[in-house]
């Protein structure tokens, strides 16, 4: 296979976050300085530049598509941004217009997660599919798409370090130093709480919603099966684990945490006690991203190298490209044909993946 340059663009600062729109037509790229650029997937033309947050933008998140309910809100591409000004802003990305602001306080808004509709299809679950969960310091808030507050949660014991929405819907997990809380997105009650006596840097759910995984400061990876309260633990990493990604089958878990990307087999009773596959790099791994519906894994290391792997193969390395600077983000387009890369120096590259 080959990775070929599709287009490139430049931001005015560090590329702090990247995200493809649900329909794959736009790539949103947030500069740490504040502006958020919306690029056309086809040729990289800048459709709009949103002012973002004056003191700096930290995170962006597209509202999930909701074609089952035709309305003006569902027809637009809705983007949420969180900033150092303690606010969440909502934007009509099609028109390039600001639509609403929710001021959450003085703490930075560092994490955003839209909650998808749960499998039950109930009215409450349909409503929750339009809720955005935002964290600022110790505060977790559920917001409607018009910027109004649906619920303010009891403050966490420490600053919230990661958010992850359960793929099956109806639940959002929030971590802090000391544990993870699972909140019901329909009635906002605490479903479960899992203590963990260290710092947590990243959270991810497996696509089948069976596993909840944390990447930790100790350094380690910890897994829970919330349905049965089973816990597994894998240690021995070189450095704190900040990067996690599951493949679409929920079998393979990719992690950073050193000069190798580790691939854990989560089949059956899980990876504890198994030896992971190790994908070597010349410098510490700084990003990992599995495709949405295919089996390729993209990894990036601090020397600017981006590699694509097929972890299930005997010889997994498929392609290598060298970037001028280290990547900050790797994101696959919804159809898995394009790989977007953000860099420390503000460059955005979009590569085409060809067999």
C-alpha cells in the first residue's frame, strides 16, 4: 500500500486538535492560539476560519449525525469547541457561524464528548444523542446544542483528566486522579465508580462497549468490564500512557507509552497475562489511531515518522512517511481513505491511503 500526499495546510500555532465531520466533507483543525479552520476534504480549500477562543482553543468535537429526525439542527454540521476562557462554543460549520456559547466558569475546558443514542431507541436516548458533555477543572456539565445546561454534575474529587462516551450510548465516563466515574446520560445518575490510585491520562471504550480502558501515569494500562466489574492491569511501560485506540472489531488495543506501539489481544477474557505485539519506532510514540471500519493502524513518533501497520499480519508494517515535525494528532476520515496529521509547528497534512 502507499500513503500519498493529498493536500497540506498551515495553522498559526500548534495543531492542538483535529476532527473530521461526520459526513467526511470537512476537516476541522484547531490552533492552540484559538482559531479553528475548516478545510474541504477534497482539495484542502479553507471553507471557513472560526475565531474559536481568544485565550486559546483546547478541544473540538463534531455533533454525531442524526438523520432519523429531520430538522434544521440535524441538517447542519454542528461543531463544538472548548477553550481556555472556560467556555464551550457551538458553530454551524456549513455557514461558518457561531450559534451559541456556554460559560462554564474560570477553569479551562479541556475535554468534550457527544453522547450517541443508546440501542434502546427510547425518547430519552434520542434526546441524549444531542447532548455534549464538557469538563472544566473538576466540573462536568451536560449541554444542549443550543448552549443551555441540561445538567451540572457534582464536582469530581480532582480535575477531570479524560472523557469517553460509551459507543452503545447512554453513558459517559470521566476520569480524575483516583478513579473513573460512569454517568448515565439520560437521568445523570452515577452508574458506577472505579477507584484507581494514580493519575489517568486517557480513556477509551471498545467499539462493542465491553471494555473501558485507561492509560495511566504509573505507567500502565488498566481495563474494566463495567457490566461484570472485572478488572485487568498491564504494566511495564517505559513512560506514562497517553495514547489509546481500539480497532473496529474490539479485539486489538493499541497503546503508546514508549518507543514501541503495543498491540494487546482483548479476545476472550482479555489481554492480562498475554504478551503484546510490539511495533518498533526510533523515537517515543506520540499518537496511535485505528481505522473506523478497516484494520489499518497509524502510529506517529516524536522524530516525525508516521507509519501504517496491519497488526494481524506476520509482517505488519505497510507504509512509512517522514514529516518535518512530530505529530500531535492522527485522525482517519469516516471512510478510512484519508489520514489527517496535525503537527507541533502548525502544519496539517492529509494523506491518501491507497492499496
